[in-house]
C-alpha cells in the first residue's frame, strides 16, 4: 500500500494551515476559518478600551474659548492617569458647579497669587506680568471674581486662551479648579 492509501481520507480543506471539514456546520467552518482574525480584533479592542478608557481620554473642543490654540471641533487626546499639572499646560476639567467639561490653560498652581489688570489686559502671577504669546487678545473681560486671589492647596487657576470669550476661573461659579475636577492634561491633537 502506498503512503496515500494508509492516510485517512481528508474530507475538508486547509485554509492558512487550519483544517476545515466540509461536513461541519457553516458557522463552525466560518468560526474556524476566521478565528485568528477574530482573536486579534478582540485583542485590539481590549487594548483600545484600556488605553482610551483608563489611561488616555479623547475630547472634542466645543466653542471658541481656546482659540487660537484650538478651534471648535478639534479632537484632542489627554493623559488621564498621570496628568502634568504645571503652569501653562492645558487641562480638561469638569467643575463640580458647572454642567459641562471645559478645556483651559493652567495659569496658577497652589500658592500662586493671580491678579489681572483689565484696563491694560495684563495677567500677573506672583506680581510678575505673564508673557502670553498663546492668547487671542489682551485680557479685558472681567467675569466678576474678586482679585487678587491666592490659589489654594490642591487647586488651580485656569483660563481660556480666548480671554474675552471664556468661562474660566475668573467666573465666580467656576472659580478655582480642584485637583479632583481635572480629568486629564493635553497630550496631542488628533484632528483640527
């Protein structure tokens, strides 16, 4: 007997090294043929869920308060797990007494004294005028917060780059942003 006669007759086909028996139900043939692809897709989805659900956040800028840095509709990625809360960094916040998520720039950290000369449009931190090449126009909009203000422990003073069209820490209903209200810090722009 030849080698071929000794082997059991194969009633199926091989697809990418995987045996698919034609006598199997169609669903099993499909599952067997596409198992590696399905497994890889599930792994990618799980990794995306972990990355963008726990470590990074995706946010869409709404409104003009961060112009010229971000236009409305810009999609950004933020770092949720280890936000960098330094002066000048952009943060995504959810103030407890405001119904929307806001995206602003950190102007003052705990211990800083913030003051604003609205007549000349100048922001002062610890008595020093800030050089702010990222703002759309000088800061003229007084939103009602009594200044100067000392930034409390675990809090941050934030402002939009479009100073005259931004609800931020100058607005008494928002005020200082507590550390627990910061969702993430800006990493990079995806679109916009």
